């Protein structure tokens, strides 16, 4: 394939992805959210295309072609449509990237020499707080001892499954299980979409999505969702699996994503105790079940 054909194909994929992103946003917003009356019975959720077109000041035909990925358009039109759809800033930037008005690059990872020793020392120095080093596709690059103590060692998994989303969707291999991990999984998937969703032909991102469909076919609508958002700190509860000492204890952890400014393409996921009882349990586990490294 020539470079010209490759670029044309990429532009077509981005336009189709933009159309899907706009359609998903339109279906999530109701008439009352934009100051319109219900307009009678609706066959599908969300706004009608003609309503979005009117709010954005474009023709219905043009907006329809935009959703169908058939046309390129100006930044002014994309901004107007995003405002009409009441998009959050992350989703608005995502639309601009898909339309070609912000840089588009594959999700980054660590440099050719791997994760820097300073970043590794950082997570290993957090003591009893479980922590991971991730790339922007949420592939797991390293775990500290506290994480392995709770959730198992990612190195024990096949390489293609060493991904935080896949672990959450399938159930981590360790001794602890989340009581309700759906808000955490949903928020991290939207973070994944923020990094990988504007590169529809990224092979690893496509592979992760395929494996998510296989692990959780009941959540197919989620894996097809175009929502993007930066991950907010999320508190969840975990409990030891049957037969594990301390199985009656509930462990409340707050999951937060951090980005070290000195190492591009790397994310840190730290799980801090959400209350004194959680800190006491982590301290006790560290004493009773020491893990080197």
C-alpha cells in the first residue's frame, strides 16, 4: 500500500470513528438536557439528528453525513456540534482529535529501555499501598509487592492478558475480589478510550477490546461505547476469597491514576486505604504475608 493510500485510509477510519462518537453522544442526551420539549414519542433514545443540526446551526444533511463518516468539516462546525451535544472537555478534545484538529498519535509507552529505575523505585517505596506501572493502553508493566499480595502477580498471566482492564473484567488471580468493581472498570475503560480511541487501527487496543468482549460478553454495549473521560479517583470495596484468612474483612481502597512528568507514556495506579481500618488490614497483611520485591 502506498503512503498516500495509507493516509487516506487513516483519515477515513478517523471520520468513521468521529461519526460513531457523535452518534453515541447524541443518544446519551435528552431533549430536556438542551432546553427542548420531549417532542412526543421517540423510537430511539436521545436527540434526533435534526435537533442537533438545529442547535449547532448546520443542515440536517450535513450533520447526517458527519455522523456517517462521509465528510470532513471545519473546526468551527465540530466545536458547534460538541457544544450542542453538551460534551465534557475530554470528549470535546477527543472529537477534535478525530476530526484532525489536534495531534493524533498511537498510545505511548515507556522508552526503548523500558520503565526507568526511578519510577520502579517509586512504586516499590510505597510500602503497603498496592501500585502498578501501566502504559496508556493500561497494559501492566510492573507491580509492587503490596499489589501482588492482594491481586496476584501479573507476570503469572499470559502476556496478552497483562492488562488492567482484562484483569478487572475476568477477576484478578489473587486472593482478593472486588465487591462491586463495575464503577472502577467503567471509569478505567473510559480512560483507555481517551488514549486509544482516537487511533481506531491500533492493533493492541483492538486486541484488548476483542478480549474484553470474550471475557464479558454481557457488557458488549460498554465495549462498543465511545465515551471518553479522564479517570477520577474511585473508591471500591474488596473482600478475601473463600478460604483465605481474613475473609470477613472488608478492604476499602481508593484507586487513583498518576502521571510521572519525567516519563512519557507511563501511568501509575496507586491504591490507597480509604479509612483507618483499611490501613490496619494492609499493615497486617504486610506483616503476615511478606513478599519480596
